[in-house]
C-alpha cells in the first residue's frame, strides 16, 4: 500500500485550510522527486523542465526550499494585494 493510500483518509478528514498548511509544513521533511531534464526556454527564460508550480500555493513564500525539492522547473510564490487575504 502506498504512503498516499495510508495518509488519504486522514488528509481528507481535515478541513481544507488545515490540510493545505499541513502539506506545506510536510514539504520540509525531505520528500524529494525527480522530474526528467527537459530544458525549455520561454521568452528568454531557461527552465530545467516545463513543469511548474503556479502562484497561490505558498502565499507567504515560507516553503520555497521544501517545494523546490519536488523537482519543479520553476516555482512562482507569493502574491501582491493591498492587504493580506
């Protein structure tokens, strides 16, 4: 049985915000993923692979290192708003 299959019932019992913040905290515990190198250049920017993480997941940019271990070609963090949301 996979780790996800074991964790799924627990994760789905949590509220959405609790699960979201918990998953971000867990990203610091050494989970690593490796995506194949498929370099891509877009508008003059070079990325190691075309799989990226869009803005909004880590609004405070507090988990960049943990998320980077997952192998994304790029990570967009934070948000720009007049007030915290």
